[in-house]
C-alpha cells in the first residue's frame, strides 16, 4: 500500500497518527534548518516538514527534491504552529521520517499553477501537464459529478441507458459525416453518428419507453472555439408524450442539476417564447434573457425625412441602452466600427442621445428634427440619459446584427451579474428553412421533426409557414439543448421527405429502415438532446468547451499531443482497399 | 397527456379509478359478447375489457384491432372475475369507455413472443421488432441497471468518469484499427481506439488518481459470436497502487454487482491461481472452476509398452470423468470424433473404463496391461465406475485440446448448476509470448504492462521467462476482465519496446507522448478493463453477447437493418481525397 490517506483529508483530529502519503511536489520552502514541502494530489495539499535537527540526512534529501517530483512519505501528523485557513489540511503538517522518490520530473515547460505562463499551443502539446492545473481538474471533476447526477435523475424517472452503435450508415444530408472504410466489406464505408437520432426513435418503436445516453457524436465541420469534431450529447427520447411532457421532464432535469450543483432554485416554470417572438424581440432563437433592451421597429417613424439609408431599408431597428447617453464619442465610434466587422456586417450605426435637458443629440441630426427623434425615444420607452442605437437594412440580417450589438451592450453595461441564470424555452420553430442560394428547403432541426397538426395542410401549399413541434432550451444566450416531437406516421414522414427534395429512392435507401419501422406500430414519441460540453461550461460561467474536455482537438482538428491524425502504413491502406489521392 | 399509468402498475387498490393507458396490443380474445385485449408496454401487461352490452360500438371497434397496433384507452379499473397470478396486474382489468388507435401495424414477419418463430437473419433485419421481445427487453434493462450500479460503486470509491477521445492515432501494433480519413488534414487518418489505454495512463500522470469510463472500443477483427467490431469496456485506472490494491477494488465491484443483481454473496476472497498453474491444471488461462477434473500428466506411466503414439508424444494428459464408465460405445465414439474436428484438432482419444469389478477396459488394451492401467487410474485418483480420457501430443496443443474436452464433459455430466458462479484471479502472466512463425515477441497483454521487479534483469537475457504484474478475472471459464500494473519509468518502457522489436524511431513516433509524459513525474499506476457485454451475458447465464447489444453487427460486420456499411457518394470521397481501389 502506497498511502494511508490522500492529501486532502488529514485534520487536527488526526494528530499523532502515523500516516503514509503520496503525491506531487507543488513547491518547497527552506527556512533555516526547516524544509517544507507542499504535497499535492487531486484531493488537496498537505504540508510536509523536514527538520535538520531531528533527521539531518532526511532533511538533506528533502532539499534536493524539485517541483512535480512524485514522492512517497511516512510520518506523524503534527499541529502546525502557523495555521493556513485557506486549505482543508491547514491545521496540520507531517513530520516526515521516511522519504522515497517514486519518480523524478524534468522542469515542466510551463508552470502548473491556476494561471499558467504557457501559451495555448504549448499547453495542448503537453496536455497531460496542463490537466494537472487546478482549474482544469475542477472542470473535469464537475463534469464527472454532473454526469452522475444526470443519470441519477433520469434513472429515477424510469429512463433506460441504452447504447447505440458508432459504426452506422452515412447519410449525405445535414452536416458532413466522418466515415470509416470497412475491410470486411471492400469499397463500403461506415459513418460515425452525428447523433443517435434514428436509433433512439427505433428504440421507441421497440417499446423501451424512455431512453437516454450520454454519448459521443461526430461532425466533420470547420471548427470554432465552441465546436469540436467529437462532442458529447445527453441524448433522450420518450414514448407517448406531447411537447409539454418532454419540456416538464427536462426542465426538471435542469432544475435538479442547478440545485445539486449550484444551490440555485428555479421556483417558477421556465418562460416560453415562440421562435417568431424571439427573433422579433431579440433577433435570436437563443435570446439572452438576463436583461431587456428589446428591439423596437421604427421604420414608420423615419419616413418622410429623405434619409435614404432608412428609406431604402426594409427595416429599421432601435434598442435603448439605459443611462448610456454618457458614452463618449470614442466609445460610439468603437461600437460603430465593431458592428461593421465582417462577422457582424452592418453598414453603419446610428445613435440618438437622450440628453438630461430633454433634447436629443443624434448622428442623423441633419435629417431628423427633435420632434421626430422624440417620437423614436417614446417608441423605445427611452428616458433622459438613455442612448438609442439604430441599425437598418433587410430584416433578417438587421435582426442578427442588432442581436450582436445587444449582447455586446449587455456585457459592456454590466446588465447582468455573473451567476445569473435565465433559462427560456423557445418553441414553435419553423419546420423548414429555405436555402437562399438553391431555393431548397432544409429541415430546421432534422427531417424527423413533426409539423404542428394544424399546419400539416400547409406542407404542400406553403411549406415555409409550417411550424414544428420543436423546442430549444437557451440559458443566458447559450443554446443548451433542443428537441422535438417526432413524426411516427409513415405517410407524413414521406411527405416531409418530399418537401426536403428527397426522391422516393433516396428516402428509401437512406431511411427505409425507419419508414419500415413506422409500419409496425410506432408510438407517438419525442425527445431532446443537450450539449454536455456546453452544459458543463455554462454551469461554470465559462465559454470555452475545450476546458471541459480532457483531450480536445485544436481548430485544425488535430490532437497535437499524440499527433493525430497521421499518415497510414501502406499495408493498412492496402488492406482497406483505399488510395489517398489528395484534395481536388 | 397520453396516459395516467403504465401497464405494469395498476393493482387491486386502484379499483374504480379512472385511468388512461397506452401500449401495444399483445393479443385479443373474443368470448361471446366480451373482447379482451392484453395491452403491453415495457412495464407489463394490463387486460382491457370491452363488453358488447355496455358499449356495442366500442366493442365493434375493439374487435377490429390486431396484434402490435398502438392504442390509447380510457376506462375504469375493475376487479377481475378470474384473476391471473402470473402478472402483477392480474387482479384487475380496465372497463374501457374510450378507445383511440394511435398507429396500426402490419402483421410482423415473426411473432413477438419469448420464443420467436423468426430466424436470426430475419430478426436482425427487423431488429426494432426483435427488441420488443421480452427476453431482449430484460437483457437491455439489466444492462442499464448494471451500468448504473457500476457507476454507483466506482463513484463511492472516488473514481472520476472522464471521457477520452474517439478520434485518435493509428498504431500498427496489436489488432487492426478502424481508421477515419481526415478532410481537414488531407492524406491523414484518425483511428478509432481499441481501448483508451494510453489516455487513461496520461490521466494518472495528470493526477486524476482514479479514472473510469464505460466506453466503446473498436477492433477490426474477423468476428465470432462473442466478438463485435465495437464493444463496450468498463475501463479503469488507479494511481499509487500495487496489484493487490487493484484486485481488492475490483473484486469489490464484482461482489457488489452480484449482491445487487443476483443476491449472491461471495464471502471469501476470490481464489488466485498463477498462469502457469492454470495452464498446467486446466489447460486454460481462464479455467472454469465450477468443477474439478484436473489434468494428470502420465507420460512416465506409459513408457516401455511400445505404444508409439504415446512414446512419440511430448506429453500425455489424462482426466478422470467421475462415474462415466457407463458411457456407451456410441458416446465415446462421438467424443472421439468431436476432439478431432479442426477447431479442436486432436489426433485421437484414448479411454480407460474403470469397471465396477476392479478391471479396466481400454481402447489400448493391446499395449497396456491391467497393472499399467491401474497405475494410470491411481495417478488420476480414479475409482470404480470412473472413466479416464487421455490425449497426447505436444504440450501446449494437448493442453488446449484437453481443456476443450474437460469443458465439454463438465457440461455433459452436469458437473455444475446453472447459477453457480466460480470466480478466479489468474495472476503472474508472462510478459511476452513468442510468435512461433516469426520468432518475435509480442506483449501478452499490451506493451505498457510492467514486468515483475524480480524479473526485470531477465528482460535482456531470457524475455520469455519474464512474468508480468498482470491479472485476469475469469468466472465460469469466461474471461471477464484483465489488467496490470503499468510501467511508469521511461527507461523501463523503452527497454520493453526494444524487446518487442520497436526501433527507437517507431517507439517515439507512436508512443513518444507517453514516454514524454513519464519524464514529468509519472506516479506508479495500474488498472483493469472488463468486457461489459460479456459481464451482462454472464450475469444472465447466457453466451451470446449480441443479445445484450441493442443494435449489433452480424458476422460480416454488417448492420442489415440500416444496411451499413454502404458505398459513399462520389462527392464525399472527393472531399476526403480518397479513392476506392478495392482489395488487392
């Protein structure tokens, strides 16, 4: 046995016990004839004391030990003379009488501290060292605990955890698949699942009633900081449910997790907002509800003043930044430049300051008189001291741009506290979205989402108007999860495939098994999937999901530590019957 | 809301309640003016009653309903006149007053009963129907419950569940990898993990102390009934442990699962047997300990009788089948033919019957006199009425053949009861095994297994003699899991790579990250992995792991339901920069 205790558990009540401990050397301090070592493991830090007067040889050995060495010691628990109230073991130290170096360490390429001096690239290459840092350990411990709590809740609610396959069939629709050549079936490929969607639906057809899985999913897309080629989903499905049943069950899950993990109690039901309303009021289908600053559509109030920009715009949207009339010229210029960056893409930004004396100062003073500006202000419920910011253009891009500006201002003006959580269900999503280039319809969620009963007749006449039984949960502007009631009727599913441009052949070769299953007693069913990486980040008030994944990929999809992907052996390619031709 | 109760929960205490139920029609019976429907879901069966005299229209509708239709009903709970004690809801039935058909069903291609009339192939194609059968539902429910209990135990023991990546690096050693072409890194490939071995070791280097994961692993091997291209492992690792620490922890897990799931209490420690002894006594490194019938080496007792077969054999092994002297000529012929099938490969089988009158009757009577046969019998502790069976040849193949014969006889003679569980730890495995063809050494477990301290010096002089700190757990002849204490020292790891024939370059390009990690304070560590599919099958006294996997592949690695693998779109291949050249 290497140890009797871990480094987080010894207390004043353990005084005089003889103990064995193991761990890493966090740091040492030398004070005259005393050497102190902070011994670290996942559970905490324990101070080791070496006294020259008691054992000079041991003291000599201790002085030679460096950071990150792995050691094993035996000794007696003593009360500290100067206690450290910041750590659990701060009342005691170990008077060491036996020391064994289990492994030495080179000097790490960056410091193993909360704030490391290593750059992102270096820390990714030495991920095994980066993972020693306390913030990352806290993240992964949180993740492990959350996973367990999710399972506890779902199990109590009669969900079964059922594994679905990873080697499945490629479907060219939607995002790009990762594929796997099959050696046993030459010239054929498996695909890695983008989600277990069709399998969980089949499990409902099979009568499993309530399914869940915490499962890796794969999408071969270009990466951003909140996207990884492999990510983890809390994937759930229920039979004999309507939309409200699913919402109740999973609102329950989220409430349970916030109670368990953060002592946050949501007493009321999470608010619901329709997709249409969310876009209209906030320009986003995952609105940040921690603050107001809703959109005001003021195009009507701008007519007749010969201001071409607004006259030619399909829409003019204003938001009111409370108390921001004090913004400097510099700040407003900065915002103006910011909305023009390509990622946002606005043409310009117009402001109206509501001065304390009741007058208005605006960047379009030459076009609009005080009376007109006062109407704008009224419309936006602006008061003295507020600032109106106005964007214009075609409707949907202006809404998107204004969403960005609203989020930015919410942050700049400190309109919410860290630790605020404002969930909202966004419902009544459109079933389809139109690809502007091709004019084709795509499924907004996926092709298995059911249209609202009352909208089914629109499928042939006006597909763009069909609303879906689909719902997303957003918290603080982060889309945490989404789901829908699924189609369980073969004819309806075929009709939707037709709307999506599938030929009968395509539908049957790609999803024949599902259509087939619907012929044999498919129950009504629906479900939801949450992004587990995002949930962990959100519950820690952090943005970067990479910090919640033990071994993430970089933006080029590489693991620089193990150097993957890499070239294959010729022999392997031969066996698989594939050739690398390079990119065309 | 579709239902107020599921089909397994109504009891006599619910009499007169108005309820809503949903489910599948298991069967209907028509008795004069009464129609009874058994309504099924995952939770049970509830009887529905339709009475012509009470509601003739509803009764008419009910008569039209067929098997596997999905219906929704409302009605009142009534006490049954003739109760059914076989089901939990057998005291009640529902007097239905509202009926809604949610979905019809074609007649299934096989019956949805415990014993289906569908063949394997048909049931695989319609897996979603096969999964409705009670035996399969029981299996998957067991699996879900076991997964939860495993997590409960490991969490209580301070293990963290940490996800490791699925897109990793291909290593040509060991079994074949499944590979994944990378679009973002043209001409490079990821591999799917055969196990998270190196990552869990890195997590120990990172200080996570105790890790586990219930995780899919992938091996591109030719398939058998107990092998799948993707399978699930309970993967665990611990820091600062020796072999006995790991064994204690996971013997604890297995005992916990047997208690929770089967009310079986193992009071004693599981026995341990060395690899050498297991091979010697049972011819297997996963011996079935439910019965004896150990091997006896009798070559010495066969010398000097001019029986060429034995004289030329390296070894002669006998087992004693208690009370089997009554085996007929036919039975013995059958066994003789059976040991000669290619999968076993013996040249022949010799028997000695120990007659009740103290004489011996043998197939080699012309060579061996009664006195000699009596010596054999003595050596094997055979008594009157027993049967000796003897195989000969070179040592290791004879041991393997005799292992098969022993297992067969144990079954034929009923030497164990269903529900007997006899675990055994097999320890002190050799570190290497020699490939007979190439003369090269392979790692018996994997290249990261640590040699026993006292054997390290043999690494250069006599690698075949080096024993490993490796251990397997076998129950009833099934290898349930295995693990080892790992190497945590760079020099030792490099020495082992050398023994395995790795050049310095190969070692560094494939496992450089691990060697690198060992330079920065790697703690002593070790772990184990259990086959989850097998554990589930074993705990249900079943052999076929496919029955414990929701959507398994067939022996050709195909999912015939979804028809995977399949050919890729030209567009997909182009994007990935690969060409299918077919098999060479």
